[in-house]
C-alpha cells in the first residue's frame, strides 16, 4: 500500500511525535530561530577571503591556496556572499508556489523490495538507489554506500518511503562516503546500524563520527586530495554548498563531491550541491565519467535553495559539463525538504532529459530499491523505473 505524506503525519502525531508542522517553509523558519537572532545582532560577513579568488580561473588553484578555508571553517571561494547568511530573514512573508494541501495530496513513489542475497551475487558493476542521497555501489567485489540514511529526521522531517530492505540484512560495507555534515547526509543512527570498514569524509566531519561510533576508521580529505584504498582511487572534489548540525557551527565542516575510479570505471558522486561553474573543470580533469549521481530535489523556494541545491534542469547541465556517459537523479522523494511537491523533481528531470536528447538508457529515474547495471547500454528493468515519458 502506498505511503502518503498525510498518513505518515497522522501516524506520527498519534504516536506523540512533534510532526505537526506540514509546511517545510515553517519548519525551516523554526529551525532558524537562533541564527536569525544572531543575524539581528551581527550582520553576516560578506566576501571574507573571497576577494583573493578574483582573477583565478580554476577551482583547483583556489583549493591549492586554501581559499575555501576561513578562520573558523570553510566557504565557497568563488562566491562573494556565502549561501544561507541572511536568506531566511529575506524570505519571511513570501507565499509558497504550492500549498500544503497540494503537497500532501502527492504520494511518493513506492519502493521496489530488494533481494539482497541476489544483489550480492551480481558480479558486474551495479548500483541500487536506496533513497535520498543513499546509493549502494557494488563494484570490483566491494560494497560502497553514499550518505547512508535509513530512517526519519525527527521531529520535523519523517521519511516518506519505507526502506527496500531490512538494514540488518546488509553485508559489511567496505567504504562509506559522506558528502557533508547535514543530518540528512551524515546520520549517526543509521551509521550505528551497519558494519563499516572505512569512512571517507570531508575535513572536520571525522570527529562527528568518532565521538559517537567507537573503534572506527575515518579518513578526512580536503578538496583535490586523493586516497588509494582497495584498488580504488578516491578524490575529494569541490561542491557549492554549506554545512551545519547545531547552533553556532555554520560552515565549520567542509562539504564535497567525490570521484571514484576502479578498474578503469569512473564514478562521480555530487553529494549536495548547487549548479556551479566548476563542474566543467571537474569533467575536463577527471572525466568523462561512466556514471554521475546528481541531486535534483529541494530546489524551491529558489531564493533560499538556489545557492545550495540544483534543480532538475541544472542537473542536466551539470551532467553535460561533467561529460557523464550515464547519470541518475538522487536527493528527491524521500524527505519533504523543499517547497515543491515530492514528485515534481523526477517529473521535471524526465522532461529536461528528453528535451536535451538523452534517453532512459543513459539517465533513468530509479525507484528506491531500483537496480541498474550501469555499464550496459540498456535501461534498468521496467519495474525499477519511475518515469513520465
């Protein structure tokens, strides 16, 4: 039976949870009360360090001179004003494009149940889209997970879909890759449920894991740093985003995209990122990519989300810049994080993909639990697809 947003909200409410706020704009405002008060007392610093990036044409040079580092944390050095500073105040009183009732009426896509034992026996490169930014990559006999999150983000963001498998059925994960410290990407309860050999994270994210999960191996990387592990080359790459987990820690930890290369196969995981001009540089220096995992959801309202999230059309542009041979959309449908209905990102992605001349064989929209043997020149099985065209 499909799981609707309204059913989850009612169930959560009846169980005593605090999931009574249905409008994501209201939730964002509530979560921003303290930062708003701080901003009212002290204006955000504009352009700190960023003026040094003027005249530098490539992001690798910026990274080499550590222009993304600040006195207290990190920044996007190509931007004069960093995202999220002052933007919540700017949006008070703006009317959302979609009402709460319109959004509640949307039913997220039903996951496809995954037979883990059969999945483990597949010898060729294959991925399983688990939901949100969580992707299980099985390649060269290794199990790799990106940004694992298996439950809800209580009290404000319930999970809209059940998992396509039971977490206890997962095998030991060789590598977990984390894009940044936001709680929908670095989820400690989920990490505690699985056995992991090694975590690969951006700078200063390691302590978050080590404080809560004992006897674990964590490697932190800065932009353009490499790690060779299990015959895989792993490179930390820039993204345009930000970080925060609590009060007073804005941009204290680094955010990143990731490049993986194993047995001649190149994979790019964008993490959470806005569209920014240096995707083309990444594609030129590390591509062409055999597979790119690109976020498409939580893009509305544009005044708030535009500097930190791609919309579906921008994801297509990023795929072109990256010279991606194949790509799939992630970061949609699992949580209600933006003003847009949860089914709009994949719908717009399908249309933008078709308009750009790409096919389902190259850029399929996968349901949670959907498998794709991405090195084949054929689409996934129809039951794994969530398409409009």
